[in-house]
C-alpha cells in the first residue's frame, strides 16, 4: 500500500472519531514506527486559535495505525504500545539508563 492511500484511510478513520475534524483543522503527519514494520503510523493534531487569533496545534491524541496489508485502522492502545512502537519500551529504557550510569558514575 502506498503512503497516500494509507493517509486517506487514516483521515477517513480520524473523521469518524470526531465531528469537528474540519472545524479543528486536524492535520495528519507521518509518524515513524521504527520498532515495527507493516504499518503506517500517523499523528493527528487538532488546532485552535489563540488569543491573538493565530492557529496553534493541540496535542494529546494517540496516533492512528494503518495496516499496510489490509488497510485496517486503529488507534495506538495506550502508553505501553506507544513506547513499544517507538522502540522505547521499559526494558530498552532500563538498558539505556544502566549504560548511562556506567559511563557517568556518580561523583
């Protein structure tokens, strides 16, 4: 599946999540998922106007995943899956912390 088709499916899925997609000027951004293959990931950010009338991006939405084989869409299911998809699982974080302690011992 091409990225453009995955983006179209992700937008269709996102529009089903909120009736304010257009009002909030939601925008999809390709999200790198280095720890997994076979899916496209897209972050989607609504925007709002600040006190000066400028568009600002709001956050807080879980990325949309699109299966490259089936086109099935779903949201990332919480912080554990999010960390695993980013390649920053708890085990990996612990290994990095241990490595950092070895290189920079307390004084």
